[in-house]
C-alpha cells in the first residue's frame, strides 16, 4: 500500500530513542494493562532481534519489532502506528519489512498477537487466526 501522506515517511532499522518510543507506545493505551516502566520498554526494544521505525519529519510515527531465535521462530510484536497516521499505509510497510526479514532468514514460524479488530489487516498479509482448539498456553503472574 503506498504512503498516503504528502511528505515522505523515512523507514529505519535503527531502534528509536526511548522518549519518542514512550510517546508512541503511550498512544495505544496498552500500558493501562501492561504497566511497563520506561526503563523496561527501553530494555525490551534493545533486546529485539529486528525492528523498523517510521519517521515523519524526524518524529516517530510508527514502529514494529521482532523477537526471534533467528532460525526457526519469530514473534512480531509492538506494531504501533500513531493514531493520527493510521490507515495511510505505514503499518503495511512496516509489517512488509518485518516479514521480509523473517523470510530472508528462512524463518517459517512467524507469529503475532493481535486485537480481534485488527485481524483483517493481518489476514491481508497471509496470517491466519489460530483454531480455537489449537495448542498453546500462556503464563501470567
């Protein structure tokens, strides 16, 4: 999907500064549930296998990252687009670049977590909803 903005979006594989990332992350409302500190998010970003940041005039407006062993498994996490820039192709471009990194490394097990209202977006890229009886568990404390 082409960029629908008048000014060019710059995509970088460098990790964003934590202050800009915190602002973007905070726009999701996720931290109401997650309760991460800015320091924890900084470590999480630093420990990512790969990430893509989107900037418009030097401001971080989109981000996505991969947690991976680099061989078999990859988990796409934190695909975030600033609310003001959603629906303009930025998330699609970031996801495309994340998938290219995985397929370029022959990683065949690519997973992600998604809110139900975002399923259609990911289905356009070939993701499928897990069956209700699919194996898998999670541990929370």
